[in-house]
């Protein structure tokens, strides 16, 4: 019996190694693709309205290289993310029954969509608002704005990536609800704590001004409330699937 358990553990680790290798190879290949498209992506960003009037100065020899690498890495993450989510699902699938497997596979496209939605929201809405507000503050005090490419893209990346990850909150809550880890009632009871954590996260990823904090914090709080609604729907669906039917069996 112990020998069989040992073989099962070895096979389990071998499966995990296989999935990790696939994700790692995908990341390396997508990183090469990211390096290829990084210049075109940077020029595309430069042509956007939020970048108009900004001189792309360099204040250090490595500034351009670091931005080039960061841009390539972000492109690589976007390519690798759906593959990584798929590999995670394949790894946990043997431990799921048929109902759970069918119910969780749709998390993959939803997770990727929410990540893209978060990045798009932060780039097209939050980022221009931030730049406009900060620029108005600098002009109001008579400062001469001379920014470098490092400052521009650091602000951009530090905003878009965390917001993209936070937008995953509803699907994470739905998954935890589907496996019985969290419930809508539990989420409602921890609302004050969750609000505090989200406010801290919002303040930490935004510039130190009230308007920017407000613009980020409000969507985060709305995401939490949406997550509660999603959890309620998931809990109702879970109970319906587990409820006995009229013949005395369980609904499949």
C-alpha cells in the first residue's frame, strides 16, 4: 500500500514538473516574441493621446533598456497567462469530478478577459486621469515638467499590472465559492476588513494624491461588491447541483 502511495506521489510530482516545464517554455518563447514586438508596442504607446506632449528623455544609460525589457516581459505575460491557466486546470482536473471539471474550465477565458479588462481600464481611464491631475498640480506651482521615459513607464506599469490582477477578484471568489471555501454571508461579514485592505492596496499603487486614490479605490470596492453578487450566484448554483431531485438522487 505504501509502495502504491509512493508511486502515486511520484506520478503526481512528475505531472507537476511537466506542467511547469510547458509554462516555462511558453514564457521563454513568448519573451522572445515580446522582445520582437517591444519597439512597435512602445511606439504605439507613444502615439496615444496620454503620451502627447511628453518628451521621452533619458536620464540614465540603462533607462531605455529597462523599459524595453519591461515591455517585452508584459507582452510575454499576456501570451503566457492563458497557457498557464490551462496547465493549472489540467493539473487539478484529475482531482475533480465531471461536474466540477465542467464548471471550472470556463474560469480560464473569464480570468484572461478580466485581466485584459483591468489593464484596459487602468490604461485608457485611470492613467490619463492621473497624468492630467498631476500635470495640473505641477503647472499650478510653476514647475517645469521634464519627464524621462523611465518615469512615464514606471507610473504606467505600476498602475496597469496591479489593477489587472485585482480585476481577477470576482473569478477568484467564484472559484472559492464553488469549492465551499467562502460563502456570500462570510464575505458580507468581512466587508469592513476587505474595504480596509482594498483601500490600502489602492493607495499603495496610486500616486500620493486624493483624486488618484479615489479614482482607483472606488472601482476596487465595486469589484468586491460584484464579487459578493457573483458568490451568491455561485452558492445558489452549487446548492441546486447538490440538491436531491424528485427521484431521490442527486442532480448531476
